C-alpha cells in the first residue's frame, strides 16, 4: 500500500471511529425526509410533495448544512497535525509532502462522500417506498444529480477548509476563519448581491450579475439543481433573475468542479511553502 493510500485509510478510519459518517448520514436522512413531508406546510398542506419541490427544499437546506459540515470536519486537517507535532513526525518518515496532503484529503473526502451518499440514498429509498407518485424517471434523475452535486459542494468546501488549515498558525484561528468562510459564502455573498439588485432596481441583473453567481460555489450548486424546475426557479430568489439559457449544465458542473480543484491547489502550495519554511 502506498503512503498516500495508507494515510487516506487512516483518516477514513478515524472519521468512522469518531462516528462522523453515522452522525452526518442520519442527520441528512432525517432532514431530507422531514423536508419531503413538510415541504408544502407553508401552503397549508402536509404530506410528501412532488420531487421538484422536494429537491428545491433539500437544495436550500444543503447550501447551509453541507458547507458547514465540510468546514467543521476539515479545518484542522493540517494545522491540527502541526500543533500536535504529528506533522513533523510524518515528515520524518520516507514520505513526500504531497503524499501527506493528498492522503489526508482523500480520506476526509471519502468520509464526506459516504455520509452524503448514505444519508440521501436512505432518504430517497424511503421516499420511493412511501410515496411512489413523488416523481417519474426524470424526477429521480434530478435527484441523482442533486446527490452528485451535493458531494461536489462538500468537496469544494473541504478544499476551502484546507486553504484555511494550511494558512492558519493556530487551530483556534483556523476555526474562526472557517466560520467566516461559511458566513461569507452561505449568507453574506447573496445578501450583497440582493442589495446590489435593489440598489440598481434590477438593472444589473441582465448584465454582470449572473456571472457573479459563479464566484460562489453555493450559488453554482443552486443554479444546477433549481434551473430545471421552472416554477421553483421563478420563486427562488437569485436564481429567478438568471436566464435559464445563459449557463449550460455542463458549464455549471465544470464551475463547481473548479471550486474543488483551484482552492485545493492553493492549499497544497501553502502547505508546501509553510512546511518548507
């Protein structure tokens, strides 16, 4: 077994031992079923809703919950090892820095991926049994896309957490920076754009505004999962002002994948520079 895979296996086992996989899977499954059943409660109706409404509700939940889970799990990946002294110990073995970095990333990525797959797959299976009329093949295809992009969203924020972890000198500081990142991408970014729309009376909506959404992985995720549901998209805030034909699904998926690769490359550079110093 290569050092990279050995480190990835260790990270994954630590996550399983600490019950991360179980806790996240159960939380996602319970919340997904609750939203599927109570998603139409504001309109005065309780019961399993059509798949479009369910995906819209789950997307709104995932935008806040999945980035927070990824940041909390991964913000101490590097700085925590550095504070404990185990990073210097690892570097003393015949293993390269990139193998340590990639191994830790793969192990924690496996934890996030398995947790999301288990949580939403259990919810989807129960939804199919309890409400067979929830949607047809196209709706379940959209649900599969939702699960896949949820994993990409988690990996994007894992990469951002690694940037924080590689840049911070102390674990407490990394925790604060991770929370600021979550606040910035999950809350503040959209509030600023909404303020811009109001201030310009919507004039910016047809120009640069749709492209600004690509600067936030959470908004890219929202565009991918809501654009196909016309009725939902028109009532989904920022998504409603983006012409559906402006971005192809392939382009949006590539943008979300770029949010995984680019921060990860920056984190790797920071890690190598820091440890070399």
